[in-house]
């Protein structure tokens, strides 16, 4: 899969996830989640992924970003690579917050515990793969072949 298609698919997936997480029927109760400073619209999406308003806005923002980047006409591949790299760094940072008890709630503003840390880690790995590994393979494929005679 090309990086442009990844940005489009990931963008739509994150936008749909963020939009559906705003519907109260899909969000379970937050009674077993730790108390946060920002507890607006919090709960477990589909009973697994802890989200609040800030994390829903983040998902919708990354979703719209991926969709816009994939539809950009000029130098789309470069913009898609940048999107994948930003996804890698941002989601990787959020996933690393889940490793420590003091930062697992993003300083009280966003839940990064339980399944959210794994979810952000998977997004980060996908961003790394499409931002660095596939891009590097395509650059080496386009280099002219030199043979020793």
C-alpha cells in the first residue's frame, strides 16, 4: 500500500472512530475509569477504548488531516509521508505516556491507560512503517543501478 492510500484509509478510519465515539450509545460508562480533570464526554468506546472529549477531538483531527493530505494534488506523496511521520511521533508519545502511572492520564486531561495505550502504539507503528520504511524502500528502488564492469 502506498503512503497516500494509507493516509486516506487511516484518515477515514480515525474520522469514523472519532465521530462514532461522540454518539452516547457507543460509549459505555466511566465508573471504573480514574477521575480526570477533563471528564467531559468520557467513557469506554465499545466497552474497551477509554476516551474523553480531548481524545475524540484528536482522533477527528487526525482523521481530517489524513483525508485532506491524501486528496492534495501537488506532491501528495510527500505530504502523506509527513502525515505518517507526525502520526508516528504524536501517537508514539501518547503510547509512551501509558507506560508510567503518573502520566497515564496525560496529566489528568486525556485517558491513555488500558486499551488506549495499545491503540496509540499500533497507530504509531503504522505511522513509522508508512513514514519511514516504505518510503525508504521506494527511494532505493528509484536509484539508478550501477554495475561494476
